[in-house]
C-alpha cells in the first residue's frame, strides 16, 4: 500500500521561502532608504558649506604679508609661523630665511619692487630709486645720494653712540662713520677727527 504524504511540509518550505524573500526585499528597501538619507544629508552639508563660502569669501591661498620689528628695532617681514621677523632687506634676496621660505615666495618676488608690500620699501631722493625700509637711517649711503640718511627725504636722528659725526671721506657714509673706524691709522673723516678727536669704540 502506497503511503501518501501530505504536501503540508513542502508547502511550508515554499511559504517560508516566500516570507524570506519578502524579508530580503524589505531589507534592501530599508538600506536604500538609509543610503538616500545619507546622500541627502551630505548634499545639505555641501550646500551649507557653499553658502558659507559665498558669504565669507574664500580664504587667501597664502597669509597676507605683515610687518614686524626686528631685534635691532628695524622694519621686518613676519614669517608665517608668526614668531620670526626677517629684516626687510632679507626679503627676495635669493636666500630662504623663513622656515618655509615665504620670504622668497614667487608671488612676493616676481616683480620687485612692485610686488613687494609698501612697508618693505623706502624712497630715495631720485624717485626712480628705492631701498628696503630697514636700510633707511642706518648710517650707510644706500641711495647713493645720502637721501636715505638726510633731510628733506629722511628725518633721521643724529649719529647714535656707535657713530662719530664728521664729513666722511668714504662714499659709503653720509654724516657719520662707525666708531670702529676711529683711531685705526687711516683717514675716514675729511678733518682727520677720526684719528685725533674720536675716542674710538
């Protein structure tokens, strides 16, 4: 006698498979919703960032050049580390003085003196000539006509304690010579005062 098995279990397996497929489709649907929500959130953040840039503007590519005072109380160029102050005359001189070389940056040095900020420059009596601002009133004839050391172009103080006032014989100086040249056996003042009157350094 052949036994007939009820088809219930196989129906149960089919039914369970259908339920599993339903669950799988439902899981994909939820993952899709999660992905869509994440994408919308990302787009919203991007839109907010673009709005902020539109309102505030883009940050500068490099920090703006700023003035500072060197230990010798001269005008200088502040390095981007905001600690080191490079003398003005060391900017665009071919030697990287700042740690990251910003004193020799191409944008700063591409068309000297026109590409330099004003605080690094000083005018000579001949307006076509210029010097670095830390070379003004340093006792040395940087302009070639002493206009960086004398009135009316420059209002420089009288010779400091390290200098001797006289009419120098050397074109390098204007109204004073360094005291280190006094009593050195050579004439540096037109009146020889550097050898007979100057007390020396």
